[in-house]
C-alpha cells in the first residue's frame, strides 16, 4: 500500500512541477523569440572563376535566409546571416567556384635546348586540339585544356633536355721512346697506320 501511495504522490508532484514550468514558458510564436538566437555575422567570400551574379543567385535559391551583397571591385560576395547559414553559403561557394577543366588555358613555356619549330612539329600531331605557336626564339605559346596542358608540359620537359656530353676519358699515358734508327716522322706514320 505504501508503494502505491508513494508512486502516486511522486507522479502528482511531477505533474505539478511540469505544469508550473509550462505556465512560465512562452508558447507558439513567443517560444521562438524566447530562445536565444545567434547574432548575425558578415563574411566576405572572394570569387575566382564564376561570375558574381551567378554566385549570388545560387545563394539566394539555396539559402534564402542569407542576405548577399556583391562587390564588383574585389569580385567578392558579402554574406549576412547566422553563423551556420553563412558557413553553409561559404561551403556552397567553394564547391561551385572552381575552374572549368574543359576550358582552355594559355601559357608561355620557355625552352632550354630545342627550337620552338622543332618542338611544335614533334608534339602537335599528338595533340591536334591544342594550339602551339612560337612565342620567341626560345619559347612557345600553348593553348590547351588543363589535362592536355599538363601532359604536353611533361612531354616538353622530357624532350627539351640538354644533350649529355660524353664523360671525359682519362688521358692516354705518354711514353718517351728513343729512336736510334730512322727518322721520327717515319716511325710516327708507321705507328699511326
């Protein structure tokens, strides 16, 4: 009997305590205001590859709570919002602001030993989509996709190496020989044959 009485009494106390807290806590729309909200922050994200307008549109569509301002002079977006939302926006921008691997790049490559015309004649048939032209007496201008560019540069570095000069040989030993009969010129000709 005591166990039942104690169990009911504890249950009643729990209900009374919860009811007293419920009357103090705000409900509905007031509940959201009562919880502390993180203070908004602002961060600048500088872009390298995608246009500002496209980046701003992506953030507006994916994270509408983040306010975005563009700064054309520095090619940057200024993000305003909660720390979590701003960090999410930064992550999205880092994922989309990448170089297009199919877009060609232009680069001038200095040569050490080969002539530009000879190098172009050897490499261009292997990469017909790449554009190679003579930039100077010792360099070529290469316009190719990132993948082709890396392969062509590796090929150039393996072809454009100085010719190895033969290792110096030890000098032949020299001996003096006394010639007792005949002229020295005649003996030298006989040895040379």
